C-alpha cells in the first residue's frame, strides 16, 4: 500500500469527497486549498512541486501580495529577505514562482537533515496520529526516550526540555543561581553574577539578552538582568582574573560563535575556563544551540576540545525544524533543582521529541559525522580556491559545516546577488561575515554549486565599495 493510501486511511473519513481534497497534475498529487485537514505529510514519498504558485490559493496572488499582507498583519521585528518560500526537498528550496535555491542556511542551522527527510517526516506523521501534546503533568514515552538517548551520548546525567535556545539559556541561568544557593546554604548572599564574552549571542529574552554582547540588541530594553561582565573572547588571563568565588555563579560561552561571526575558541582557552571555574566553585556552561549536534563534525562541539562543561544548552537542529530546546546537566547541578523550580507547558511534547529521536538516530549513525567533517573540509578548500585571491576576503574559517567568510566590506550586496543567482546564505558578526550553515546532508555537488555562485557574485562587493 502506498504512503498516500496509508495516510488517507489514517487521516480522512471514509465519506470524504477526495475530488475536493486532491487534484492530479502531471502525475503528482497536490492538496487543494480547502483540504484543511490534510497535512504536509504527503511528502512521505512524493516529490514536492518545483513550482507552487499561490495564484488563487488562500487568497494570495503571488509573492508581492504575501509581502504586502505581511506588513499589515505582523509586528515588524524582521527585516525579511524578499522571497516567499513555499516548498523544499533535501538541500533545495522553491519560492512561489517556482525559482529554485541551493539552501546554505538550513533555517539558521536548524534543518540538519534538509527539507522533507523521509525518516523525519515518518516520525512526525506517526506520532501526530498517536499523541501530540499532554503537558508535563504526565509522563510520555518519546520524552523519556529522548532524554535517555541524550544522556547516553553526552557528558550529562539529566536533561531539562524547553521550546527554544533562548529558553534553554534562561533555564541554565536559573539553574546556575539555584546551584550556588543550594551548594552554600549557610552563605547569606551566594554568587549571582555571570561572565559572557565579546561577540556572544545567547538569545533575546531578558536573561539571555543580558548575556548577549551586542549593545544594539540590549539597549532598547534596558535595564536587563544585572550582574553580567563581558570579557574578550579567547583572553585567558582576563578570564582567570574575572572568575571569582562567591561572586560568579557561572560562565556562559559558545565553543564556536555563530551569530558573532563564526569564531572558534581554542582548546587552551576552554581548558583555562574549566580550571578557573573548578577552583572558584563556578559552573561552566556551553551554549551549543548553533554549533552542537553534528554541525562541527563531532556530535557535540565540546568533544573536539576535550573540555567538558557542567551544563550545555541545545536547540536549533535537535528536532529538525520543530521547536525544541534542552539543557543537559551533571548530577550535581540536577541535585539543586526541586519540583516547581522551573517548567514549561509545551516543552518536551511527544511530537517534537519523536522528531528529535529521528534526527539523533540519523546523525549518530556510523559515518555520518565523518561525512560532515569531510564535506566541511571540502567546502573550505573550494572557497579557498575560488575566493582566496579576492581582495575583499580577509579570512575563511570554521569547523565542519559551520563556515564564516570574513570580508572587508558589508556582506549584504553579496547576499542579494547570490539570492538572485539561486543561492541562499546568511550574514554574521557586524554584517561583514558570510555565514554558511547548510543541511548536514548536503551533497558535494551542491557545495560546488554554492562555491561557484559565490565566486561569480563577488563583483557585487566591488560595486558596493565603489559606491
């Protein structure tokens, strides 16, 4: 029985008029606009249309109509790229006019398995047909199984689930303060302050925002959480002097900074933080929201350094596109947390946890991480060959499939030119770094295509600098 028929048997009542639900066009099934009960799960084994024109669908007449409507109905927090994406398959995306793009963004390092991965889709559809949400009042099997797997494959003894990276960092802030209070019950004023670093990004809620170094992110919302000291990323001596017993509750650091410009810490720097934290009774927290879960060619970025944190926050790729976050902690940190100290209605629901299990299962397979490392090295070789001689390119850096191309001018003109040529890329740092974080399943041929387009679009930077 085909996936389509199995899906219909599970999802559509026998009396449904299938002619109202589907139409057949060039051998492919398309969902009609009024088939609201049918989900996108039909992509189990059907190829998505290269063109998904919105003409007459949901009241939109095309990309311009969608963008005009968005400006009238959504709060203006996003300076969006002028593209309306409608479908994707693997490492390719398609807009509503049918244009194809090579995706080197992966939804900002989220879609680790690309778009429409059959194992991921199967996990989502099967769980949606069984149980989607129950809250954390009750136990659920996917949540317990995912936590068990995360413990087995990491330094951690226990897991707390959230809905995003910033929520994971908020939880870590609370856990760090509670740990200091718990571990020193006789101290009237236990340590409450935090250390973060230049170019850091930990999220946009008030606690995580306080740990984010960019002033333009923080200033409009001050006062944010007090007690955060920002140090130079990589400066060992300054960090040793700043980490103080009775004052510092925890040190937050990204082993590889994504938003900040794709800067990697050294093993010596992270080891010095580990030693200083141990000496002062301070917790060391790694934010691996962007660089964790296979992105570096290691399952966890900390493994490439041989330095283990007390807590680690995860999010972006964990559920392959569904919202999830997690805090992995040691037993001594977990011992400080009691019932009611923290919680979430949606976090760790059966649907997202089953999706996350599919991601973890695939990334953990023998050879997968080795392939990420190999493709990452190949990408840097391609970029060095094609861009290394360009006067605007200052450095090409990264580990695995998180790569930064630092420029001496703003990257925006290059981003626009690449998009117009069928390549989606991101910026980072102060807007002068091109950030490449493709799906981990990307083919070498697609990397070659991306490098070729980047090379061909570099003259856009000359026009920009002359202007």
